[in-house]
C-alpha cells in the first residue's frame, strides 16, 4: 500500500481505470483529494481504496 500522499503525486484508482491519472491535491489523515483527468476532483478514503502511485517513467502521464 502506498501511503505517502503529498500534493503533486500522481496516482490511479485501481477500481476506476476510466478516471485516468489523478494528481493529489491534498491529504488529511486517510482522506486524499485527487484531481483525475477524466473524473475531476474526488475525495478518496485510503482505508477503503488502495490508490496506486504512478511513477514518473509511466508513459501514460499527462504531458503539460
């Protein structure tokens, strides 16, 4: 389980692959607010959902 949710980290929701890549906006306790490319801003309870960190060499990262 990945637990270092700091603003700017890219993640995926394993149960919602169509949401795309998300960028952590904030994290307070087990609640992480993520802005997903296809689903907008969502608050995720990391006790329930094990978000997957996306590494920088992942070719599916959005290019800005």
